[in-house]
């Protein structure tokens, strides 16, 4: 057992994208996330008051960022990342229909041994975005 | 307003690492996350029953993965990603001390205009890991 203080949850998940406008169209207009901050460097989105999804302009975070309260360290990644959103069990059909009506291709659908079903799509940057109903993990 | 069904939260956040054993030592032994799954491809960690942190072996997810319930699409990224963990306001000092006692260097500390303080460290893969108290975002 670790004697670490508690981590409450993952608060911020970061994806790196070339085209922030395309990311906004997908995550805000199509998926319904709410904009917290929209700059040339960063689009910060609220997911149901529980999580913050950060879409960073690729290359814009490669230097330390001085702020009045301290320096934000640099970071930056490339490639096709993965993120999964929790959805309700009874929302699976609605999501399938909503994605289809929005012109988002469902790349794959997976039924998990422990329960839960996942829909996989691609965001405009090519990241693998999953919508999963409860059951996949023991904790959810 | 989007007419999308509800997203409940970000369930899975994925980081790509070269050395899964080093990642396990950091996230499990030092930070106290709980192991859900530990394979050569993937270390899945529970964060307080609220979030799942996925540490993928770099390069091991570049092909579609057939499972009995469907095909998991490929993904994979390189570089230094960012993730933030929510901690309690009164746990900031305890985290500072715990990280120091664990030999983890605090790269930076930031006080945010709206409230909240962040500690930034690096995981063994070089990802920028933040511990943040409530206040940074309007939703938390």
C-alpha cells in the first residue's frame, strides 16, 4: 500500500491537435462539451462538471509559460491519442444515432466480457475517441 | 446548444510510455493508484473509483486489436503529454511532502487567479503531471 495522500480523480486530460477550430466543432458542436476557455493555445472544455478536456494547439506548449502565479511547464505530443467518455447504459442507442446523424463514422463497436459496450470514432485530429457504458472496468 | 446525449465524464485518459515498470513504480507505488489490469501492452489504473488512467506500452497499440466482442481500433502517440489529478485543498502540503520524500522533484508550483494551486512534476516517461486543488476551473 502506498502512503500517498488521496488523488480524487483525473481532472484534466490533454489532446494535441493541429486544428483547434475543427476540434471545437467536434467536441463542442457535435459532442456537447462546454467551453471553459478558448485561446489560440488552448481550448478547455467542461465534461459534465466532472472532467476538463484540454485541446492544445500542437507546438504551442513546447516552451515554459510564465504566469503571474508561476511557470507552467512545457509539454507536447504527436500521434493518435486515446480518450474514453463515460455514457449511460441507456444512452448507447442515442449516441449511435446522434453520431450517425452528425456524419461521424463509427469505426468499431466492442462488447466487453465484464459488461459495457464501446463505440469508437475518430476526432478530426485522428484521435481514437470512445463512448463506453458502465461495466468495462470494475470501478465503473 | 448541442442536442447530443449526455457525456458523464472522461473515463479513460491514456499516456504512452517506454517503460511500463517505471510507470508502475511511479503511478502505483508513489502516487497510490490501484492496478486494474497489468499486461505487456497496458497498465490500467483506478484513480479513486472516478477515473481510469491507461499507461500504454509505446508501439504496442499501433495495430487493430481483435477481441471476442469486437475490434479495438489502433492509436499511439509520442512526446511529453499532460495530465492533471484533482487533490483536496488541504492535501497540498501533504502532497508536497510526499513527493519530496519519494524523491520526486517539483518542477513548478502555480497559484491560479481564480483560486487553486498546482504542483507540477515529471513522470518517468517525461509526461507533465499536475496535482491541483479546487478553484482552477469554474466547474471544480
